[in-house]
C-alpha cells in the first residue's frame, strides 16, 4: 500500500473504504489481457522463441514505466489548474462583497440628496418666472410697436414698395423669434421648454405677421406673373421681387443649417419655414406661361382657325423669348438660367396643349397644320432651331412635342381623312364621266389629236397634289398617301370597267331604237384616259421605289392590273362595235352574190378605213393594237364565213373562180390595211396571208397533192383542226374519200405544238355542226 493510502486510512479510521469498480475499467482490462495473450501466442509459438523472453519483458517494463510517468505528470498539472481556479473564485467573492458594500453606501447618500433637491424646485420655478418677466420687460418697446409696424407694412405692400415692406417683415419676424427664444431660455437647461400656452400667446400677438407674409407673397407672385410686361416698361418691380426671393432663400438655408448643426437638441424651425420661394418663383412663371398662351388665339382654335392659332402661338413664344433673353435674363442671378427655364415651360405647355388638340376630331387640313408645325416649324430656325436657343434647349431630355405613337396616330387619321376626300372626289368625277358619255357631241381633243375627258386629269392632279402635300410632312406620310391613292385608284378603275360594260350593254340594247352616234368616240376616250392614268400611276410608283418591293408590291400591281383590265374591256367593245358594222357585209360574203359582184369587200374596206381613222385618235401603243385587232378580226370573220360552207364548188371552174376571188379580197384587204399604217408587214405575220393560203388549197387542181398543201398550211398555222380541213375539202367538192382519209390521218398523227409567240387564229373559229339528214320530215313534238 502506498503512503497516500496509509494516510487515507489513518484519516478515516480503521473502517475500510469501499472501492468502486467501473465496468468500463473491467472491460478495458479484459480487452488488454486478450490483446496481450493474442500477441504472446503469435510471438512465442515455438519453443526456440522463448530465448527472447527476457528482451520482451525488459522492453515492456520500460514502456509501462514511461506511461506511468506521463500519467502522473498530466494528473499533477490538472490538480495545479484546479487549485489556481479555486484561488480566483475566492478573490472574486471578496471583491463582490466590497462592491455590494459600496453600492449600499451610495444608495444611502442618494436618498439623502433627493430630499435636498426637492427644496430647490421652488427656486427653479421662481428663476424661470423671473427670466420670462425679464424677457417681457426688455421686449415691451418692441411689443408696443408691433401693431403699428404691421399696419405700416401693409400700406407698403399695397403701394408695391416691396423691398421696404419685406425689410419691415423681416424685422417683425426677428422680434417674434427673439421673444420665443427668450421665453424658452438657454438651450440644454432643464425646465426651460416653452409651454404651449405661452407659445400660443406669442403666436396670437404676432398673427399680423402671417397675414403680412401672405399679402406680400400675393403681390410678389403677381409681379412675377406679369414679369414679361413689366420688363419692357419698368423692370424695377421685377428686380425687387427677385431680390426678395433670394433673401428668403438665404434665410431658409440659414435656418436649415442651424437646425442641422443642432440636430441633437431638436431645435424647431421658425413658423412658416422653409418657404421655398425660389421654387415658387419658377412655378409662378410656368403658370404665367400657360395662362398667357391659352389666351393667344385671334380666331377659334378648333376648325379653320387652328392654323392661325398655331401661327399666333409661334409669334407669341418667340416674342416672349426675345423679352426673356434681352430683359428678364438681366434682372435675375445667372444661376437662374431663366431662358432655359422659360423654354422648358413653353415646351411643357405645348406638349399638353398639342396632346389635347390631337385628341380632337380634326379634319385633314387641321391635321396637316399640326404635323407641319410640330415636325418642321417648331424645330426650324424660325423657332427653337435658332442658334441662340439651341444651346439652351435639350429636346432629348424634355421629349418630343408629340410622341412617336401620337404622330403615327395623327398620320393615320390624316390618311383616312384624305382617303375619304379622295374617294368622294373620285366618285363625283366618275359620275361626271358617265354623264359626258351621253353627250351629243364628240369628246375633247388634246394637242396630240387624241380623244380624252376630264376624268384622268382630275384624278392625276388630285393624287399628285396629295402626295406633294404629304411630302411636306415626311416621306413616310407621302408613302402612306400614295399607297392609299393607288388603292382608291384600283377601286375607281374597277367601277370604271363596270361602267364601260354597262355602257356597252345599253348601246347594244338601244342600237335599234336610238343609237348613240358618239359611242365609239367615248370608248376610244376611255382607252386614252386609262393610258393617262397609267402614266400617273407609274409616276406615283416611282416615288415608292426606295422601299422594299414586297412591301408595296400588291398595291403597286393592283392599279396597273385594273388599268389593263379596263383597257382590254374597252378594246373588246371597240372590236364588237366594228363587228356589228361589218356584220351586214359579212352576211353577203362568200355567197353567189359575192361571186358575181365585187362591192362587198369594198364596203368592208370602207368600214375598216373609217374605224381606223377613229383609231388615230387613240394614244400609242393602243392605237397600233386596235389596228392590229381590226385586221385580225377581219381575217377571222372572213375565215369563219368560209367555214359556214355558203359556197360549195361543183367543178374546177367554180373552184378557180372562188379561189381567184378570195385572192383578190386578200390583196384588197392588205392594201387597205397597209394604207392605214398597220404594221403587219410580212406574210408570215400578216393575217391576210391566211386567206391567200386557203385560196391556194381551193384552187389546187390535183386532189392527190392536197396532203402536201395541207402539211404546209399546218406548219404555218399549227392550231388548225381536222374539222377546219374537212370543211375546206367540202368546199372544194371533189376530194375522194381515200384522200380525205389520208389527210385526216395525217392531221391526227402530226398535231405539232404551238411555237412560242404564235397567236392562235383557228382556235377562235368554230366549225358549225353539220345537220343530220333524216328520212322523215321534222315536226314539233306533241
């Protein structure tokens, strides 16, 4: 047993001390023994290994001794720390006892002092009362003079001696502030805060000061509002007003600085401060600008007087700006930048005013006046574009007079108004045109000798004028106007074509009763009108060429297509009228009478010659087109008459006579048509050559050679059909069945395609169906 254990037993007597055994300790010991046994069984597994047992025992003894020494040192240091901590706790407990004792003594002293302070309250109240009485006595002379000074200051304000009135007002305010300050006492001392009753008493006594401030402000702002008129007459009042504004602004800054410097003491601002009269100065100027410009109108603003109203605004603004720059600017400090402020006021007023005007139901001329004023006049050198004003005005910061969306809406309204006007004028012009067609005189003739009416001139001038006026605003508005004009022209041409159709129907219906002898003349005038309108349309389209083609492609092609349809319909009616006059002569053509007499073709040539003289009243290229159609129609009707088999040859003499007469007719028609300056020169392209070719087939002596002649005819006219050739062989009257069959087989096998640029002629000629022979007489069904 160690010495410590013996001492413990001596200290506690002979009674044994129970030793508590921890289960963790037992478990650890078991684990240690098991690990040692495992290690020993591994090391001493053979007898020869026991020789090193002494070495292992010595090494383990040294390790155990080292572990014991480290454990002792750790326990020793832990015990020393615990001992030091206990010493600190003892010292803290002693100090706490001393502090508690001192606090108890202080509490006793404080209770004794509170009883002594109570006796000083009466003395403090007497001191405050004495101070207030002293302030009242010292301010009695001023207090007696307050009412008289208020009355005198009111007279100064009424007589507009503003600087003197403001000086008296400042003195009264200083008296009021000093009285309040003296009644309140030195700052930071307890019990010196002014009571609400005392403050209300002072306020009531100095109530005249507040009325003076209001009266002075009223006169001051009246002077500022009339600054423009005063500047040209006597700017002294305006200068006085500005000086007063600057004084008040300096006082505001002084009181604000004083309050910031004593922010911890909650210093109150004087009554009515800060007044911010400089801001109010600019506000009054802005209100004066609005009131002045609202009264600028020598005519009614709405209606025709809107342009005059805008012009009056322009002159008023520029006159006022000149006054501000040359007079008022010299009456205010430089940091006011009065010209810039006035420009900003004008701009803001115009923004509001034009926004209101844009919302009205304006007519086209009024919208044009607004757009022109906003986009051109306002920014021109006549107004805000003046070099002296450009440096003062920043449009980008203030924004445009009318927003981009507002401008687009105005432009759309303008286009709609113009569209309505254009549509009405086109409708009236078309009505006048239809009335002209019924006149019992020929149409007007221009300097080129061509027929025309007033319709194209009215339409072209109207569209060009609208485009020119719109271009004065912007290119985009011009494009919208042109687009609208082309669309309306397309509608007009559609109605124009319908009117031509009705005109033709009425003429055919009334031709037997009361024929319009100038029917053809006005048809030709319609063709010329379309040509003139086409020139105007192309001129308008050229002004849109700088934009993407797909944007206006449909609008651009629409009027031209409508013009082409109208021209085609008018030309068709002209040809129908020609056919109507040729019809009596065509009835006698290719008949027995025609074979015996030669007057039919001559009469036809007379009709053609008369019509071609009328066609000379038509502009190119329609003039040549009508003459070519005239030639084409004549040949087609001649061949159609031949297909009717009015003459069937019975022998070679009749065939020769028929062929000879057809050749003479072809030559006669060719000579007359060439004399009328129809450019169909060669036989390959001249339709009259077909008559000669058919005459050669009829005059052929040997029918067996017919297939060669037919093949040559097919090579020139590939659209000829078996029915046409069959009729030709019927007219000959001598074609055997085998030859006929060979020719028909040849035609069925050849069927050549139509060459490019070839105009079919036989396609327009229908072969009459042959009647079926019945053995019984025909009768009506019962």
